[in-house]
């Protein structure tokens, strides 16, 4: 077993334990903090897959912004004095059956897939050696020599700007 495989199994173990803590802990704040660990471990798996940009986005957006938003929402709902803020659900049996079916279908798809990726080959989906995926994304977005995605990128930013201005106008008190 090489070092990357060992690190993957350690990250996967921590990720699964933290995910079980998210749904199993009685205190919702502790569940939200376990969610931070889940997001961080998912970013670790992205780093192992050489997807550094996705790992950075995972940390910034999910572990940072989404978790802070959840914690702010929890602090503003006044759950003080309540011991069990994350009650259990009575549909554990149905959840176990659905999870077993989903897991079996994933195992079936992984073992019977006709699309195999040869390790070490430079296939169509892999980057040339020495090129980082963050560099490739930057070149794809802003390259003057090839087709770039500058126009769609700017259109998307304008749409988001209009949505933010519209939300401010609608939410403004007169």
C-alpha cells in the first residue's frame, strides 16, 4: 500500500465518522461543527485527485461560507435551554434500506463499468505533465489565443449582480 492510498483511507475513515456524527449527534451545533470536518475531508480527497481548484472552492464555499451561515442561523433561532436540538427520526428502517440500495447500485456500477481509466496514461481527460488544473482553468477562462469563456463568465457575473441589486431593492424598507 503506497502513501496516497493510506492517506485516502485515513481521510475516508474520518469523513465517514464525521458524517455519521452530523446525523447522529443530539446537539445541532456539534452536528454543524462535524459538518466542517466532513467538508474539510472532502477537500482532502479532492487534493488526492489532483483537483486543487475544487478543493480550494470546497474549503472556501462549503467549509467557510455555508457552515458559517448554518451556525448564524442556529444562533439566531434561540435554541438555548433545549437539550435535544437534533431529534431522532423514526424512519431509520427505510433509511437503511435506501442506503443499502444506493450502495449496492454504486458497487454494481463500479465493478461492471466498461469505461476503465488506465493509470499513468495521458488520456483525453488528463492534463499534460507540469500543468496544474488551476492554471488550466485560468487559461481556459482568459486565454486570448484559444476560445475563452470570458463572455459567458462576464454575463454570469452581470446576472448575479442584477440578482443582488434586485434582492436589495425588494428587501429595502421604505
